[in-house]
């Protein structure tokens, strides 16, 4: 029997569920409202920010000896300044990621809708927020964090399938298209900037040669 989580959810139980039995856990949150979904996601963001900040501060401490002389000559307590910067960065990232969850879900929902998903934007948003569990809990680990990013994509596919009651193929296609189209747009913009920069450099080079 699938457990359906009430308004006051067992958030840490959900985290375990999405890591170990995602299909059953997605089925249990079909009736979960927006508020609980966002609280769960906010908890994930805070956990990720804290763990990432710890890693960041540890890295700052590791290179402290290299810049100790410079910081002392300037009268700056480098570890304290850098540590404060890491904390501020973590807070900013929490806010940005919270906002971007809505944007990412809206973009993904476009493809979900085109492929037949008719359960509403909220179900897509829940696929994004709940599906981000592996990346948020474990994506901060150096060198292997990308693995949990891939795991998150897989969970989002399962979430779309279960919450929108679509086939696995359509759910996967929706997620892949959403990622692919964004990647193409980013590559196209980068290419345009590169071409524009190259033109500027080419125009400047003859002038420099003439000046010499």
C-alpha cells in the first residue's frame, strides 16, 4: 500500500524515500500541496547550502598558509573574511535556487504539456523540487557531485511519469528536450559572443600594426 503523506509531512522520511524508493515515494506525494512541496525544497536548499559552505570554508582554510603573509600585511583576517563571503554566497544561492525552481518547472512543463501531460503545473513543480533530492543532499561532494546531478535528472523523469501519469518514454523525452533546447540556446549565444569578440579583435589588430 502506498503511503500518502499528510500536510505535516515527514520531510526526512521523504528524503530517504526519494533516494531509496523514488517511484513509491512520488506516488505518495501526488496530493501534496504547494506549501509542503516548497517547505521540503527549502529544507533541501538549506542542507545543501550548509554542507557546501562547510566544504568552501575547509578549502579556504587549506590555502590559508599560502596567503597568510599577504593578508597580514594588509591587516585582513583572510579566513574570517573568506568565511563570511562563503556564508553570504550560500544565502544568495538559497534565494536564487528557490526562485529558479519555478522558472525551471515552467520551462519543463511546456514540454510536458506538449507531450500530453495534463495534471497541471504544480505536479511538474513537485517533480523538480522532490526530484532534486540527490543533487541537494549529495551534489556538494567534490569530484563525484555530478553523478547525483544525473540521478536528479532520472528522478525528475520518474516524477513526471508518476505525477502526470505519462509513459516513461514521454516523460524522458520531455525532460531531455527541456535540457537539450536550453543547451542549444546557450551554445548559440556563446557562439554569437565568440564571433562578435573575434570580429572586434580582427578590427583592432590592423590598427595596432599600423600604429607600430
